[in-house]
C-alpha cells in the first residue's frame, strides 16, 4: 500500500512554461484549452512568485507556433465530418474548444465541402435511408430524421437521405470548377 501522497511544490513562471510546453507537445489544443489547463494546475498546486496569467502563456505559445487554433479547427472539422457528424455539431465542438469565430470560419469550408459525404457516412453507420434493410414506417423515418438532426446535419439534406429507398444511390451535385 503506497504511503501518503506528497504535496507538489507551488508553480512559478518557469514551471508554468514547462507545463505548457509539455501539454502542447502531447496534445493538439487551442489557446483557450491551454489557458484553462494552466489555470487548473495553478488552482491545484498554488502559486509562488510574480503573478503570470495563463492566457498570456497560451498566447506566447501561439506566437511561437506551438498552438494554432485555425489548424486545430480544420483538423477537428475533418475528423468529425469523416465520422459522419454535420456542421452544427462541428461548430458546437469548436465553440467548446474555445476556437474564435474567425478561426472556426476556416473550418466551415471543410464542413461544407464534405456535408453530403458526412451525412451519408452517418446514415450508413445508423442504417438510415439508402442503407436501411427495408423501407421504414413513418415513426421510424421520423426517428431517423431526428437522429440525423442531432448529428448536426442540415434539415433539407437529412430529409432527402431519410426519404431515399433502401439501395438507392444518392445524387451528387455537379461540382463547379473555376
């Protein structure tokens, strides 16, 4: 049986920088998430020395290129759309992660370009519409539509996929090339 837990030394500016560096080398993160992590560590361990704001440390890490909110937003958007989640779910996840609107806007293009593929991936996983084993009754179609809406998909797209017959091939819009 282990002995009593030893208390950790209070943090100072150098220790906070080391914690921040160790965190950003291990995890893809945003400035807001890094600042929240550092603030939690300060609450847990206490502080010794001149006061340093966790937000300032996070901003310094971003200035050094260790934290990039825009790249985080684009990567998270690609990952979530591959999993079949729609634009509203992606936007909500980015808000929770503390991504600013201008950085989240860069991810919107990723979400928009993959909206149909994401909705179809969601439908395939849940066996909805063209991936259903048989034509569902009205209450089941309503449940399928609700599931797709909770998945963050656009209402018109979700309704179109739910209305498809099992085995039907979805129509893809013509791509506009400039």
